[in-house]
């Protein structure tokens, strides 16, 4: 039996049992996808920013402008205030490390390892660990550029296990 595609209006043959199943008829999967994606988009804007109430994707909590402002505000919080304000169920240092990565990326600290010059995978490392700071210390002091260093995974492990001494490394000039 002849039917008309709901997407491209092309006439095509379809078995009578298939016609009874649905009122929508498509000549191909491509036409069905085009029609259904217009009717039911995947990334529809359903959420609202928690601060300014602008429409945003539902998976996000803040719009881009408010997120930047929130980042600037949290830098002035102490570790204790940040820990209590975020309601972390797991390690509350995760957010502080995320901010350190952003700062290191902005200042090109993680372009290459400070020890060996490796460039393929470099991570940011706190010279003085976050846990060694008192809870009253401000986050911007913990994530100060002088407390951050870029290390490859091997040297990061060595530093964490006390094999590598960063203080001596910073005082001696590197040969590139």
C-alpha cells in the first residue's frame, strides 16, 4: 500500500500491518530522525540559573556569567567556609584542586614538567599541601601561584612520597 513520508512527502510502499501500527510514516531512518529530532530536541533548555534565573541546560546550576562571579567569590573564602558552604559528602579539597588547575592553566604552569620538561601530561601540584594549611586560611592563599607547580606523573609521585625536594629544585636554575 502507498503512503506518504511525513518528513519529505515522498510516496513509498509499506505493508498494511506496518501502517496500522502508527500514524507516522517515514521512507527511511534518516527522515524519521530528522522529524523526531525537530519535535523532541535532546538539549532543550529546561533549567534556570540559581542566581539570575536565566534559562540554562538542566544539567548546569549556573550560567557562564554567574559561574565566573561565584568563582571569584569562593577565592575569598577560608577552607572551613568553603567546606561548609559546598556540602561535600566526599573530599572537600576537590573543589580547591579544580580552582588550582584553572589558575595553573591561566598562568601556563602546566605547559611542561618543572623537573624534566615533559609536555604530554603535566598535572598541577601544591608545593605546600592543602591539608597542611589551617582551616582559617583563605583559598586564594592555598592556590597562590607560588604554591603551585607543574609536574609529570612520575615526578608528582616522587614529590608526594618525599623522594623529590621541590624547594631545592626551585632554587637551582634548570638547564633546558
